C-alpha cells in the first residue's frame, strides 16, 4: 500500500534550471494537489486538480506548471528555478469532496543555489 | 494576509497532562477545519476535523473545539504521551472546496 509517492526526496538545482517533481498515488483519488512548506509559514497551496485533464491554481502558482494526464500522476514542473523556490514540497490526494481525508506524501526537499 | 494563525510556535507539556493547541482564523467563509500532525522528514498526517455545524468533535484522546463567533478552534490532547511530540498544523477550507489553508504550525514537546 504505497499511498502518495513523491520523487525525488532531495534535489539541488542551479538558478535557471528546470526540473519536475513527480507525484503518484495508488488510491484512485480524484483530487490531487501540491503544497510548499516554508519556515514560519505553514503549507501553501501551489496547484490542484479535481480529475484527469483538470488543473487550477492555488495560492502561490507563479513559477510552477502542472498537468494531470492520468488519475494516478500529478507532476509539478519548475520552469526556471529561483532561490525563492527553495522549499519542501508536499503532494497530496483524496477522494473528491469536503470531509474526505487528504493524504500527504513524505515531501521533496528542493534547494536552488 | 494570514487567514489561519497559530500564534504559539512551540508548547511544552508534561507527560500525562493536557495539551491545548490553539488556532485562529479570519475568513468567515471557512466551514471545515482540520488538525494535522507532522513528524520530521515525513508528510503531515490527518488527526481530526470538525465541521462548522458542530462545536466539538472527539476521537479518543483528541478533541477539537470550535468557537465560530470568536473564529477560534483548539485541539485538546488528554493525556499527553511522548509520541505526541510533533508539529501540529491547523487547516481550514470553505465553500465546498478541498483547498486547505494552513496555519504556521505549533511544535509540541511532551516531557517525561
């Protein structure tokens, strides 16, 4: 029972490089989302998806792209990494609808130098 | 504009005593509130939730209280155990959406 799986767990990028954080879930959840956690700020929503082919912006979407071609996968792309994107990134998933438990992955630590 | 606030960055409690974690919110459209627990190097895990139509929800040692007029919720842990040492996040959502707005977190330390 894998749940929500994120890769890579750690990554160091140079400013201007691009990369993709992978997220996969095996629970057939419709809803998936990406958050970032910064010191003293809790978790902030980047992008979310309510189903395959449907994505929308969260609170802090600038500098990130997402797509949802399958129910299972929800990759997060950093187009041109900046030091301000140094953070811990969490992917989450749940069945659609308020009241359904949202499950988080273990996190991806990204450092942009 | 911090819509969900946890004003205590840390809390230290003796094992066996009650731990009370507090959370305030400003957006009156929030109607669903959750507490998540997070250990280092792990993702947040769901602990307990409460709908705005209730003022209390219990699950074992954990109870969440909601005071809508004060826009305040609290998490009570009784009795506190060493394994409860973690960072606790309060979160809220509203208008039927699942987009969570998180507080900054409170680091709870249970002392033996």
